[in-house]
């Protein structure tokens, strides 16, 4: 389990550490304080020396393979680093996992497209790109040749990996340090993921139990199926509704879709780290208590360490009250992490769930 994380040079984080992480970690804070960036930092640490996954998730949210505009990638790259004025641009992500300290140091050398993008960037001889191997002549901007955006080096101890970031994209997926999944506000619309979730539930004979849990909140749902189209082609996951009505899952409300996706993904990604942005989005307040209990159960049973964000204090109250009432013995496995933007940078406060319940219940203090 990831127990501590230090982040340097990434987004708003100059030098930031969160201690005392647990199985389930709820990250709170004001808008633009860095909640999503913290999830991204956890994800990047899990990526290890895999620069391609960094580019595809924190930088471009899966758009990289479709982007043909080099300045777009350059701009997103600059937004990822805390200090873009010094080359190489540097970031580091150091985590303590099961007592072992593991650090990944990133160094990025932008090509001379950076100077074309913004002429105010000036390099001295020591920090220049030095080798013509690292540069792309600005006269080639409109040619059909591959454009080099940057050279990206990731170092862990004695191991070092250098990756070219180019347009068109040419990244080759490499092995993650830890298995990880990032879930944003639109992940539940990925049809292939939902098909894989359905298959995992079916193979492990958990589909009926999963459906019964969902029916407590959505009583019109009788089950799920994958019914081929008349020509035999594969169809998306279908929801069997009362009144003999069958709908594709994507035709249901976001609450049903996100419930299916978030809980199902923990079966598909057992023994992994899962980061979920704005976890309460789409869930009606009447569904939040039952969802919260299921979230804890599925995470702990499947060996998943969760990092989730929200700015909805009502969801946090519903979560803490439900788990305290129905899974009190699991409260010590939950942390509430509050981020604050101060004159000294981003700071954090970590409470276990029992402390958070006392703060909210006895003193009505604002956790955010």
C-alpha cells in the first residue's frame, strides 16, 4: 500500500508531502487547490519510468494520439511543470510503498519549438539543448516530418529511460511500477471498459450479487446482459428494466452508469491503485449512503487502494455516517485529506475517519 507521497515540481506542487495514507483516501479542498493534480501525482508515481502513460493521462487525458498540433502538446507539457523557465525541467515523485521508498525523477528537454512557441524562453549554454539530435528546425514546422516536442528522461536509482515525445505520437507503452487506473468524469462512457466489467462479473459469478446491491437504490433494474445484435455483432452492455424493457447502459442516467463503472472497475483492477476524480458526480443524495458502503466493501475485498476527490461536504458526511453505522470496524482504513493553498504553497491535513466524524458531528467544523 502507498503510505506516503512526496511531489516536487509538478503543477502547483513545488515541494509537497502527504503522510499517513490508508486503503481509502478522500481528498477535499476548494476549487483549483490541486485535488485532481494530487490524483495525477499518485498516478504518475505508479507509472514509474513509463513516460507515455504520463503524457496520455495527466497531460492530454487520452487525446495525445489524436493531436497533430505540436504546440498543443508543448503547452500541455509546460502546464505540467512547476518551473518551466529552467531546462531541463524537473519533477520528482517519491512514494513509500509497504515501507520501501521509491523515487522517480523526471528531466525534460523541450525542442526548439519552445522558443517558437514563446520567444521569451532563453537558454544559457549550460542548459541549452546542446545536441542537434535534440532539436527540430522551426522551418520544418509545416512539413510532413516527425516533430520532436521533447526528450523525457525518467530515472529510478540506477535505471534511466529516455523517451521521445513527438507529433505524430510514437509512444510505446511500457510496464507500470504499480498497477493503476485513473477514472475521470467521462470514464464511465467507455464502452469497452463496461464490456470488460460485465465479463469479469459474469466470469466470477458476481453479477447477480452486484445487481442485487444496485437494485436497493435503483429498484427498476432487474439485471444486465450483453445481447448480440441480430447480425451477430457485439453490442454494448444492456440493462434489463422492469416492464420487459431493455436499454443500453449508456442510455441510463449518469448515476447508474457511474455506479456500474466505479464498483465494477474494482473487480476488473484487483490489487491495484485506483484514482477517481469527483466521485460523487451523478449520484443523488439518496444513493450516496448505500454507494459508500459498497465502495468500502469492494475496495477492501479486491485489494484496491482508493484515492478519490470531492468538494461536496454533504457527500463526505453521507459517506462517513454510512460507514460509521454499517462498517464501523473499517473506519481506521479511511483517511480524509484536506488541501489548502497558502502563501507557503499547498499544505495538507490528514485525519482518520473517526476523527473526521468527531470534527463534523461534535463541532460542525469545515473539513475543506
